[in-house]
C-alpha cells in the first residue's frame, strides 16, 4: 500500500492490527477519548522499544482509565472565561479562538481531551461570525490565538478567509496559531496552506513538539517552508514523565528546534486532565531540569517553564528562583554570590 492510500489509525482494532497494543482495555479508552495516529507518526515509532517516546504520546494505554481526585474535565478553566462559543478570554490583551475541535492526532495527555475529537464539529458560519464579532467589539484584544482542536485541519481556503477577516480588525496587532500539523502530518504544509497564512498582519505559528525523534526530515522541511515564507515559528512542549523528563532529552529537543529556526517558547507542566497522572512530574523535577538546562543552553534554545493554574487563574512561570531572601544570587550550579 503506497503512502497516499494509508489511513490514520482511529480505533483499538486499528492499533492492534499494527501491533501497537494487544490490551483489550484499549477499547474502553477509545470509547471515552479520541484516538488518531497518522501514517507519518506511525513511521516514527520504534516498535522494538517498549518505552518509545513517540508511541507514548499518541498510542493509548489502560493507564488513561485511572482518574485521580484532583483531575478535572476542564483543568485550566476555559469554560469560565468563554463569553461566546469558540472564544476563551482570560487575559485582557489576547483571546483564544477555537474554530474546530478536531485534530490530526490526539495526544494522550491533552488538557482538552474531554472536548476534542472527531465528533467535535467546527463552529458553524453563524457561531464563527459571532466569535469574530466579539473580537471586533473588544478593543482590548490585541492578539488572537487560533487553537482548538487544531486550526490547520481547516482547508486552506477557509483558513485564509478567517485569517484575513481577523487581520482586518484594526486593534488586532498579530495572530498566533497553535498546531501539531507540521509535526504529525507534515504533508499538509502545502504551498496553498503557506499562502493562507500570509496576511496583512504578522502571523506566528506555535508548533507542539515534545521529543527530538518527532523532528523527522519531513517535519524539518515543512517547518523550513513556513520560516522561508516569513512566518516565525515558536514551539511549545509538555514535560512528560517517561518521554522527555531528563536533561539530555530536553537538551537535544531544544537544540534541534533552534537549529531549525524554531524558538523554544513554553515548557508546560502537565495539566490536571483526567487519566493523565502517569505523565505528570513534580514541579521540583521540572525546576531541577530547567536549572540544569540553564548551564547547557543559550537563551535562544531555552523555553519558559510554565504552569497553567487549575481553575482558570492563568499561566505563570514556575522555573527555579535564583535570587535569595538573604541578598544572595545563586548561580546555575547552586553556588551563592553576594549582590549589593
């Protein structure tokens, strides 16, 4: 079967047929949370490695059936800040626009896993018009962030029309798009898609990637196509136990991103989404990793370690502190130095 005929794996039966899992409980996981593994992602998985970091991100396990008391369906409080369907407005100067709930792939740790999936339809024409009207009527909004779901699953035609409409709003300074598409399905980064991203306002693209193994040659080429077209790229990464929670792995990822002209932007602490406790590290672990990376990496290759406070209070940096209460400053190795 050639590449054009291969299809995305979406069911427990699909995964079993490919030898990715034989656990009968996966059918129960699939009944609750969406599954999608694209042919490109499938090719990146090392079948001989039971701890493969790519498989861990996309192939479901029975651990997802275990929900802890502190987990919640809406872990970062989107619902409480949604004045109009499709809009989340938590910060005065920026708002999220969610035109679709569908993604090319479904991450097993997703904080919107209760909301996204094949049944999560895009906003209809009336709902989308109402969402854009809210942005147009709110001068404080200077940045519009398209998320979802994944905005780049929309056709180039629909995406171009939406971005042009948003860019025409005087008080909007720039647009940002959060996506997995260049990593999970790089063949979708076509000339038509790139053209759709060109507007009268700056468009930034934030690419979600968690491990250097995801940066295949095809992914690098897709990202280069965007950068060469004048579209700046940043990255967001989730700190995941067993996937990237060690300094060597994060070092390799952030260096690879910077080499490909992608600025590491955020390292997210894992959110309290249902069935994801097996992925979460402690904050102390994340802070220790950031302290180690401070010694290894240029600032160009370092993201900000952030926590989205449960309940909608907002995103805050939670990296290690270097300024002590005793008037000293700690260096990355832990040594203390006086400073007047």
